[in-house]
C-alpha cells in the first residue's frame, strides 16, 4: 500500500500536478490550491468556396476554465489572439470565466485561391497583461500556462 501511494505521488509530481517541499529534512507533498486555468481547448477550422474564386476560412476557438476556481478579472487584462502565419489577424478581449465555463469565438477571413496550394498556420493564444501576477488579484493568476495556445494548419 505504501509503495502504491509513493508511486502515485511520484507520478503526480512528474506530471506537475503536485509540488514537494523539504520540511525538517523530510519530503512533504504539497497539494495545489484550487486555481483558475483558462485554456484553449479547441481550435476548429472549416472552409468554403465562394463564387468569385475566393475561399472563406472559419476558425472557431474554444476557451474553457479547466481549473478548480472561477477566473475573475478586469477588462483589458487578457485577450484571445489569432495569428495567421505568425501575423496577428484578430483578437477578442474577455473577462470573467466561471469554473468549468467556456466560450467559443468565431474568426472568419477570406483568401484568394491561387493555382498552387496555400497552407495557413493558425494559432489561437490567450495572452495576459505583463503585470497579471502583480495586480493584487489572486483570482486571475493562470496557474498553468502551457495550455494557453493551440496551432493548426489548413491547406486550400
């Protein structure tokens, strides 16, 4: 039983779900507090041909608070950005996001079809003000930043 608990704790530490501290020369597992974690959970792309030879590309981005508490923030402190081939093409500011809540934002752009195939790299990213951790509001500190973006490509 002790070995099973040790192996589970080792796995959770390795996966960054837990942290460990040394207290009185003994390792102690520290459970994370409930924290807010807005994440880009989906980046869906579709396309349709228009009559004049152009192609409409539709990008649906879903952000969900997968953390254990509500994300409570002020206007202008965070936004969802869409990049096409590394260039910012759209953004959308948002504020609060309850625990487990999500929103989907649709971005649409049109491109002209050429004779050669064209590939577009699309990246959706949550970005925060540089001082987000210093604003004395612990309810808007994203506790896991490695889930703040998704990238996909589309070829027309």
